[in-house]
C-alpha cells in the first residue's frame, strides 16, 4: 500500500474529533474521561503521522487549520455513519429474554426475593422477572417459564417437582415476649392475634380459631385481632411487634434465623400436608431457565434439610 493511502492512527482520531468539535483539549478530555495532556498527545501523534498542523493553539481556545478542517469534516461524517450503524445493529441484536416466574405474593416476597442476590452473583448474565399473584397463571398463555405453586401434596400433578413441605407455628417479635421463653395460655387474653384472610379459599391451618381449637385453647379470648389480605402483610405486622402470627416454614425461616421473629409457643406446631411445587412450562427450556431451575432446586434442598420432622 502506498504511503498516501495508509489510514492515520485511528485511536487519536477520537481525541481529535472531540477537540475539534469542542475547540478545547480540556473539554474534550472531560468528555472522553481522559486527562488534558492525553488528548493533547493524541493530537500531536496524529499531526506527526499526517505531516501537518491540525490546530492553532491559542491561550484560551483552539482553532482548526485548513488541514484540520478537512480532517474534521471527514471524521464527523465517519463517526456519524459509525453511530448510525451501531444503532442499527443494536436494534436488531437479540435481546436477553429474562427467566419469567409466577408465584404467590408470600413466596415471592418472603422466600424467593431475599435469595435472588445469591443467584445474581452466581449467574450475573441471566435476567429474572417475577410476577407475584395469588391467582394460578397459565404458563404458556401468559408466557412464563416456570411457576412455584402452593398446593396439597395429594393434588400435585405428576410433572411438578416438590421443593419443600410446610409447617405452621405461632411467631412474634422478640420484643413482644419481653424476655420470656414463650407465651402460655394465660398470656393470650392480653395479646393481639394477626389473621390471614385467604378470601374464598379458607386455609384452616392458617386460621387462628382452628389452631386454638386444635390446641385446646378454644375458650381463650385474645385481646384483639388484626386482619390482612396478604400473608406477607401478616409477617410484616409480626416483625413490627403488632401481635402474634401463625408462621409458615419455610416462609418465616429467614426471619427466625436473623432474630426478627421468635416462636411464640415453644414446641407447638403442625404439619399442613401441603407443599411448594415447581412447575416448568412444557417446552424445550432455554439454557438460562436450566440454570435458574438448578439453582432453585439446590436452594430447596438446603431449605428442606433444615425443616423439622412432622409432629
């Protein structure tokens, strides 16, 4: 290739283009996140390679020479075309599709979301979308990759994978106990009970009257009751010291571990014969879905290993 046909050094062109447009090495350096001297050196290298002066250096500003104006017009047009080409490529580049999960409000807020930082640290390239809704979603029609569903063990479909079971026991803020190991029947008339109103689908094991009746305390009248439409609201009220809630393992396990909640009645709990099940959309799963499912199953094995045997 003849000397006259060789390209000038390309890296210094960025510094030249910014300096020509802004008429300042200092402002060009700020835009490019470089030092003023680095931009100045780039322009000097370009001038030496081309064998001509590109700027007249004045005390307070730069002025393009005739050679500089020729190169400035060329770089401006070249950079414009490069930006347009890059925008076009980005427009048609395949976008990362997140792993889409549907589950209940309680599972999402109390169990899944607190664990997501661990997954993000393990697989930072995988995006996740969580839809928290107590209604059962159709995975194919609503475009979800998988669901975590709460259901009776006896009704679980064959294609579902059981993640872990559930036990229920009363919990409260440690501040509510005021140093005691736990409440007794004699303490209940002075306490507020936090109720989960499950709407049209009553859950007896999460119902305080049924729990009191099953434990022989049906005749005891608590001081008051607070009722909530979502289970995570019940737990938030318990953490805030507003009363005693029926805690669901595994949803409250993290809060018991960090001391935000304690068991209100030592040793009293019940197995609900229900579990949390993973349902995967019946189609070839993408690699990122496989990654998330593998991580989720590992978390479930850790969770199930810490749960007590049914009493």
